[in-house]
């Protein structure tokens, strides 16, 4: 309170928008988008079409990965001046592999009230229909674009027991599936959820080996927005168990030694059968070719 006036900041609404089917937007989201003073959007041209469809005339301002830090300060200033603002991404829930984190963090740090307006989210939609364990899962977002970085990230998840969820660009889908097949095994159950809520929605469940072959044989499956879900690791029984440590030792030796020698030394170090390690070494060698 200053001079008898009460200064009240506005509210930042984090609003989920449809990931495809426009009927998935909620009544509350539409009301908020109509009532706020300004909408911060990842791509104003894309979001303008959404607003036009619903007859919403609220002004738009760009807030994306390239300008979010600079734009965030200006937006927080307007919030502190008492204006209500909305944050949206191109599709789905903002901040989930989309911009918005810095704005939300700065707004909260400034004491601004941040209110979620929930709705569509591709990873949750995919999980709900995948038929994989949904009580415990881990979302990894997009894998690294380069093969070495992608394999390193996947290697760290080989023995992750929770359901794994990834987003993937269509032009890298097959490469990622091949790396998953090699590192997680041909028989690991997986689901490809593609173009969710859109006209060509596909939810295909199969083993990683089968899913790789299916995607490789049909280029249409390498288009659109993709969510990959992998069943969590289950400890093998008996001598067929291959731990992440055994695989790490094998990979280190493969980098320096011929394939057979690397498998033999890895067997001596880890106590795992040489034939089992040799088969793994062959699979890794094929992937590197």
C-alpha cells in the first residue's frame, strides 16, 4: 500500500491448447484467452489461426526460445503493472519441450501469481492409450540429434524400470528406433504414437525389432509429431542377465580392441558369458557401420 493505493499484480495463465483436434480446447481456456490483456505465443502466426477460429481478438506477442529471456522482463513488467497475461505454445501444454520456463520462473520470483489452465499434452495422451505401465514413467523429451549423444543418453536408461517416453522428430525417428533396438533389445515392448488427435493418428505397439521394421517399410510412418514409449527394464533371470556395468565395460573395450578380444576380456572382467557379450558386440558393431 502506497499513499492509500493498493498495488496488485496481474496473473500469468499458462494455457494448454490443442495438439491437433481443435475440439480438445476447454471452455476455461477459451474464456481466459478472451479476457487477458495479452497472449504470449511461441509463434504468433500459428496461434493467430487458432484465435481466429474461435473469434478471439486478444493481441499476441512472440515469446519463443530465441527471445524469451529479453521478452520475459517486459512481460513481467506488465504483470506487475496489474495486467493479466496468458502463455501458450504452438500446441499442447507450454514448457513441456516448449518455451516458457524462464517467463514462469521470473514471474514467480517477482511474486506474480501463476495459474495453470490444463488441457492437451502429447506425452500424457500417448501414455493413456499405449497399454504400458502408467503408474511410474519418465519423460526424456527430445533425444540429442547427433548419434553419439543419442546413444550415450539411451545407454544411461538401459536399466531404467519406469516406462520411458520420448518426443522425436520424424526425420530422426528410424535412427532413434534402431539405436533403441540395439541398446534395449529387439524384444523390448514399445509404442509409437504419431499425429495424435489428427486425421492420420497412429498408435502402434510392438517389440522394438518389429517396430523398426514396420517404420522402415512405410515412409508414411516417418511423418508428423511422434511420441515413443518404451516399456521399463525388467531384470533378466539367471545367466542371461546383462547389467549396464557389463555393457559399459564392453563398450570401453570395443573402442580399443578387436571385437572378439573385447568380448573375451569383458567376460573375464564381468563374469558374463563370452558368447552373450560377443552377440552384444556384434549388434553394436552393426550400429556403428
